[in-house]
C-alpha cells in the first residue's frame, strides 16, 4: 500500500515545546509513523511561542478583537499571518491525503484548505471548559469571558461537526462531545510514549521525596502548585523533600523542604530525585500528560480525581487518588506513603501509554477518514482564495519539516 501523506498543522512544535501539548504531539506522530501501514507526516507550525510581556499583550488584543470577529479569542491568538501563509504554500505546492489540525484553537485552518481535503481534529482538551474555569477565577472579567465561553463552545462543536474525525486525548471528553454531536466519528488516543521506560533507582535513605513535573507557563499548573504548597504541605508533620521541575519552576513560590530544579534535559533526573510523583490537579482539562509520563516510566503517583480523569485505566497498584488537602496530608503522614513509594505501577496502568497499543487503531481511523472522503488518491491542491488579514501581530518562526 502506498504511504499516505498527512499535513499536520500544529499550534506547538513538538520538537521544542516542553509542555504536555508537545509531549502528546510527539507520541501521536510516532504512532502515525510506526508499522507497515505508516503515514508520512509533515509539520507546519511555530518553532516556539515563549511566554512574556508581548505574549500577554497579544492575548489582550485577541480578546478585544473577538468582540467584532466570528472567531473566539483563543483562535484569533493562534491565527498568525505567517502560519496562514505557510499552510497555503504547503497545500498548493505538495500532495496531501489528509490534514490533522492539532488543537481546537487551530480550527481556523479549515478556511485555508481546499474544501475536499479531509480534516481530522486532535482535541487536546475542550478549550471552552478551560475558559469556564478562568471565568470562575476572574470575576472582574465575567461579562467578557462569559461571552467567550459560549462563543468558543459553539466554535468547537461546529468544528467537530465539519471534521471527518476527531482524535480525543480524554475518553471522558470524547463521551461529552458525542452526546452533543450525534454521529461524531471519534477515537480516544491517550498520551503515547515511544521511549523505553526508565529503570528506577533504589529508594534512598532519608526523608520521603515527592516530585512535581509541570510547565509553569500554563496557568492551571501554577494554581495546582499553589494548592499543594498552601493547602497540603503545611498539614504534613513528617519531614519531606519536594523536588519541582519544568519550565518556570525556578520562579515558583517555595517553602522549607522544596528544591527548584528548573528545566532538565533528561527526565531520568526527575525520576532519580523522587520516590512518589504528585499530580495535585484541581484546575485544567483534558488528560494530565505528566501523570501519564510518570506511569509510563514506572513511577508511583499520588493524584487527584481530576488528574486521572479521561484515562481508560485510572486505578491499580502504584497509584493513589485523593482529593482533599486533609486526605493528602494524612496519607503522606501514614505508612501507606512508604508502601506507595516502594510499589511498581501495574502493567495495565503503564501499557495504556505505549505506541504499540494504539498505532493500529489510529491508522485505521485515519485511513477510513480518507476513504470516506474519497481521497485515497493523493490530491494536489490549488491555492485557496486570500482571506483578509487580521490586525497585525508578532509571529514566530515556523517550519515545514518532518519531525526528527
């Protein structure tokens, strides 16, 4: 069978993005490229989108512009002029069988594509639900954000209806979307990792060590860290070491016993500094990618119900799920914490994140999408009509290169 060619238009460059979106995209591309029925995947997307003052200015401009645009603010923020040009150049100069729109913020890409080129959406999470959480935390902007929540929900649901298929990271969110979009073609693909699991070092003597790995440029992770620092740790009576890793972790608020490591090149550094990985998720959507990565690497985990939400398998040896700060503190003070630290997560928990588990089903889903669209024969697109430009905004470099 000829290798089908897929264009992936992505909000993040998985080769450089340090957060969950980059990790999920790397696993998804690895699954698409594996096996005899593999696909040729070409990426169009930004190399990086670093946070900073201009990042926040663009967010404010997008929110204001949404008042007079059919697009919601998050889509306007992602709709960069340079990226639009690169998408048009790709579909006009090369042959593709389908397009993967990586993230519902990128649904505007449909307007830049030939109408009969089938599209599959990768729904990392339901963005309107994240906006609703921001609305609850920021009452001063409630009239404006309230409109944005409703607008983005319509935007996402319309995108799902028009797509040939949707890949959901969360099984729970897939069920929610199916209940509102009858006949939706969807598949659940959890975070996947092609790397071999790390081998845990023997537990060191001394205080129990907790590890927290997150991208702190994303606001839910900062909120979840605050809950751990302010609500849980002050209640714990035993000596603890808390090691925190990830982009922005060098700036987080700390207390006694907390060690900030910042970005690390090798995740083995994380696993070697922790007896238990913690996922104190109370804010966020989709699936906790770092929880999945911890289990894949055979690390025991203490998590909340929200952190394990959306996984097909969310219980078993090697994971403890508690929600209240008092329960977290009581568990960390109990012998159960040492027992968890000595446990190896069950194979059922770990293997749900292997590329081999899902690559076959994912290949069939995408090929069925192309077959139903009548696009098994590659199509050479013509340049779509030029759309009117938006307000000028800074753009970052993009690439049209396959992932390494």
